[in-house]
């Protein structure tokens, strides 16, 4: 893939490619993502060939499209060899139109072994890296099950800043016993290391994870609603003060540095999902095809080799279902939801009484006649706002 300055955001939803690498060196106790630990080396050549095969199936579904972003997530994509990444990116360019300068992101964990591969990923065409730092003190990194320490994280951040045009990293807050003051100090430190983007997630207890069992048994206590709200509000205040306001519930960036790929999701654009457990949304004749692939890596691999794809679920979403998804995704964004597009999909206006209630109580606001968005207070109860408007 050719190297070029990153293209500006056009404000359009775009068409993204998501590639899921499902393997991790260890499973974090809070994680419910489709990630798997293998104690024997993964046959990367075989998986790369299967990714290319599934791309053929997705290309047949999407038709000719211009790609606006590529995202390699996981799992831990930085466990891939640079040659595997190069094969995947070359495969995408052979099947769709990939303009020079689109955003190409890879998630990475900041262990020293993986960081050494960064130059190879850059040469392969990756121009943005997202580091899973998660905490900036060793005690909490150990609690979160991370394999790196703070020194590893800072080394990876420095290397990423040196090699990639754009870099982001993640932190998890609302950890057990975390005070607002401690989080503010940690966040200010994080901002000092950041380039132009941070992803800041509250710790959630997901069913099926080790943390879920500990929480249910009363052995893991997370901040209550009031404390979580105070931590969230401190997050907004500090990041905005440093010129990196929230453009989405959990994502903060300097203007122009927003994640193009994630904006495709939140603006309800189309994207093809490739790899074990990947999801996609592809517009076909006014309908939207929702796709999902087999989650278990080896089962996905065998299915792709046998049938040409790993899809286990294909569902056509009608316009009403699309309207609901547009609200669900778009209200996460500071830019809000395009009401004209929502009306075209839903075939109706917002319920005046429900909208008036949310406006009156300060959970929703109008941007002229064209858009609605959640207020900061509305973001704290986002699911309830979406449910109210969609019903």
C-alpha cells in the first residue's frame, strides 16, 4: 500500500474494512471480546490465506466500493508478523479501491516484543496504532491481568509516536477503590503522553468473565453510580481542558484526529467484517445486510477453507431496524444524529412528547432543525435516551 498524508474527514459515514485477529498471549479477566489463547504457534500463513478467501466472499456482497478506513482489531493483532499484516493489506487493495492516505489502524499491546515489530507494520502500510495501555500504575495493571508494566507502556508509546503518523491509547477507569483525585492525576499524566487521541472506558462487569464471578460473590466492588458519574465528569473536564474533548462517549481527540474507522460505525456507515467473530453491515438495495462469522478461530478457519467464508449469520435489516441502529450509534457522538436520514429510514418523526420530555430535562438538545444530540447529562443515561426515542 502506498504511503501518503492522511486524508481529512469528509463527514460522510464511509466504507470500512474490519479484520479480526482473535489470538492473545493471555485473557484479561474483564474481557468478553472474542479472544483466544493458544499455547502452540498459530499458523499465520494459513490464517492469512483464509482472510483473503473470506475477502472474496465479502467483496461479492459489497460490490465495488472505495475503502475509507481499515482497522485490525482483536484479540491482539500485534501478535501478527509484519508479513501477515502486509498480506492482509495487499489483499484488501486487490479487491476494493483503497486511496492513498486512508486511515489504517492496528490495535497493539505494549509488550517490548510486540513493540519491536512496529517498524515492520509501518512499512506494511499501518499509519495509526491504538495501544491497550489500560492503566498507568503497576498495581492496577496487575489487577487488570495485563502482561506489561508501566515502563513497557511508556516505551511503546514513545516508539509509536516516533514511527506512526497517528497514535492513540486506551485507559480503563472506575476501577475498584479509585478516587476522583487519583483518576484526575492519572489522566493528566496520560494526556501528557498522548498525541491527539485517547480512548477512556469505564470498567464494566461482563457476564462470562472472571470479574463477573468475583463481582457476584462480592469480592470485587466497583464504584457506584454517583462515583462513576463523578469520574466521568472529571474525565470530560480534564480532556476538554487539554484540547481533546469527547467526540464520542468514550473517545477524545483534538479536532481532526478522530478515529475515521470508528466514526464509520457511529455514523452508521457500511463495513465488511473479516475473520473469526467479525460483524459487518452492508447496504444492498435499500436494505442492510448484517453479517456475523464463526467465533471459534479453528472452526472459522475450517469453514472458510471448505465453503469460502466463515459466516454463520446473515440478516436483512428493514428500514425500521436500521433507524433504531442509527439512533443507537449516532447518539454516542457529539455531532449527534441526522434527523433527515433518520426520518427516511423510520418513516416517521420523533414522538413529540418523548422528545419534549428529554429536552425539558436536559438530556437531549436540538442542533437547528437538522440534528439532535445527547447533552453531557444525557450521555450518562444514553441507553435510556435511545430506548425512549426509538420506542
